[in-house]
């Protein structure tokens, strides 16, 4: 290929012609705030469709109307199958350059952590999990805490929750878990019996249920809510040596949770309260902050522990594995458009930068496929070209085409004829490796088998005992309220599971169910209170005459 041919074709970009276009207005009656259609045509009448006479019928060639209504028909993208209801904000992560009193470079070479005071742009999306996009933010549900950091090495997504553990440890059960917690496919009503039918046969969920049905299951708002990466990940240093790590976000505003009664009272007045609270705080300059901590553990099986450190249903207790500060997260800017930024924000547990790596946590590895795959379905194959998802650094890739591609991610001077690698004709080149590769040794038989140290009830009992008496009372009341609608076999199995966690725990649930049995109707859907509310709507409503 001669030099003239290279010069002619190198450096072209699908965006370059767009960048040279003038965005000035053209007509003498047109100004910057003139309404146009999507083709840029000024709209002179946005009140009346074109008709035959002023009473109609309408004409088919009414382009402005057809474009406007057809776009309206397509305004909504598929709803997230989980975490549909959400709020978000922009901000930054500021690194401390250390892990406690030690240089953080001892454990990880990830650049965003190295320099004290270094700020990395961030976007955070908070959410509920199991309910729809416009559901109340007062419902008993885990809360999502998803963080996207736009680092110098590309994006890093930490897709976590407010609670530090999860219901299950095997990704094969994830669709079943979600189906059990979401509405019945026949009635379209969330059903406590369906939930506890699944939970009673999944003893590893006992710990998570203990948190969820306590006041920790209804955070007061997003600003005063913890965040956690949930899973064990890995840090990798320059020598390629790794440690296991867990991340925690502790709100500097303090932690506040709601009782069931308090949540119901708030819901009657404002079911968007958490979104409103976050938005107004940032608008008023009251920027929420979280101290970011990490726990580390050597990358081995730790036979001295009574649980597997990769088990996401388990806590790493602070006494054994101290939390050490690594930075802070600050949110200081609201989205300019909810759909473009919050709704289309796309996170994935597989989005890691150099110096960070996966652990062998089965659930984490299952999520790594599922999360990015759902974004391709929900937002589109080119979701990473959207501004909210695009890295802040240059992107050069041979991945191209697909629906709604609006630029070609090429390098400056790249031969546009070469969309493959390797090539000697001006194509993209592989990057040099920073530091040594992390090369864990893995050996074993391929099998379907649970982990060895399941210990499904030990930490659930410890959590129950660490709760205050107020938290235990709320936990028992909420469990009894829901379990009282379930068939006896489910109740008995849950009592057995709670008793294995702590004898007092099981005893109090059993006593509560016995007391509630006299008020239990034949299979109300949800809880005894939801059944009463359904009847109350008829009994306390006011008759009206037809009109």
C-alpha cells in the first residue's frame, strides 16, 4: 500500500463528518429555542394535525404527527428484569493511596487507587430489586448499589447491594429466586407463600432472610444506606500476586432504616421518597458521601474458617478481617435526563480494570455473563457507545456494526480497511502487559456439587444474636405476618431452619405463628395485613351514584 493511499484513508471516522456540520439555525424566523422535528425541520403548528376541513378526517401524509406519535410509541426500552426502580447521580471517587497504613500498591496495581487525592469520575445507580419501574421505594427489598468508575484504564463497574450477603451461592438458582420473589404469573401479585416455599427449601438463604425481614430490609433512603460489593474479588499487584478483597461503602450521613409501620405511612404520602431525597439533597449542595473500605484475605481456601470465604451468603467479620479505608465516594451532580443517564446506565460485574480480578465465587461468575448480556438485550448491542456507559478514555476496537451504531471506534491514523487483528497494514496492535500476569493454579474433577463448608445457619444465628431487641422484635413480627399466610409444611420448615440458627429465633417465630393462626384466613395472598387492606378498600370506601 503506497503512502498516498495510506494518507487518503487513515484517520477517517464515522463521527468526523458529523463534527464538521454546522449546528446554526437557518431560517429567518428560526432561533435556538425553535421547536423542530427529529429531521431538523421547524415545526410551525404543534397544536393541530393536518385534516380535511377542521373536523377531519386526518391525512396520512401528516409527517410531523406520524414521526411524533411513532417515536412516542417507542419511548420505553425493556424494563430491567431486576433492579427496575432506580435513581442515580454523578460524582467522583477520591483515593487515599493506601490500604490502612500500608501502600495500596503492595496489594493492587490498579491505577485509580495509587495516588492520594486522585479523583476518578463516577456514576452511581441505586435501586430496589424485585419490583417494577414505578413501584414504591418503601417496599421490603434489597437495594442495589451499582458504581461505575470512569478510570484512566477504562471503566470499572462494582455492582453491589446495600446488604453485604445474598440469598444463594449458585447461579443456577438465580432465575428461580427471582421468579419466587416477583409476582405470581397468574395473579400478578407478590405472594409470601411463593417466597417462603422457595426459601424454606434453600437453607443457605436463612442468613439473608434474617437481614431482609429486620429493619435492614427497608433503608430510609439512598443517602443513608450502606453499599457492598457482596462478592469476594481479587486484587493483583505488580508481581502478579493476588489477595481476596471485599468492598464496603459506609455513608458519612449515618445509617437509617424503617420499620414496616413507618414505611407504610410514608408510602401513603410519597412512594418516590428516596429518589426525591437524593435529588433534592444534591440540588441543595448537601452532597452525600461514603467512606470506602476494603477487607483482604490471602487467596486460598482458609480451612481454619467454618465457612468458605468465596460464599456470598457469608460475612467476613471485622474482628477477623479488619476494614481499612481506601478512599471516599462523593455524589455532587444530578442527571440532566433520567432516561439517557439512569435508565440507560448499564453495569456488569465483568467490567474490571488492570489490577482487579475475579475470584472463583460461582455466583459472581454467573452474574458476569448475565449482567452484560441483559444490557445487550435491554439497551442494544452498542450500549457501550452511549455517553453514560462510554469510557472517558479513547476506545479503539474492531467490534463494529449492529443496531444503532453511531460512530466507529477507531484509533487516529488507523487504516479503515483493516477491521481485524493481526495485520501489517495499519490495523490495531495489542497492548503491552502492565505487571506480571496473575496465574492461579486450578486442578480438579469437573462435577456438579455444593461447596464443602455450607454452614447455612451459623452466621444467621450470630446475626440474630447481634441484633438489638428492637431489631429482633421487628424481625419476628414481619416474619410471622408473612409466614402466617403459608401452608403448615412451609411454616414448619422455616421454624426448623430458624431454630438451627438460634433456638430462641425458632421458638419466637413458632409462638408468633401459633398466636396468629386464629386470625389466619384460608390462604390470603401476600400477608395477613395485605388481605385486610384488600377488604378494607371495600368496607371503608364511599358509594357513588353513576353519571
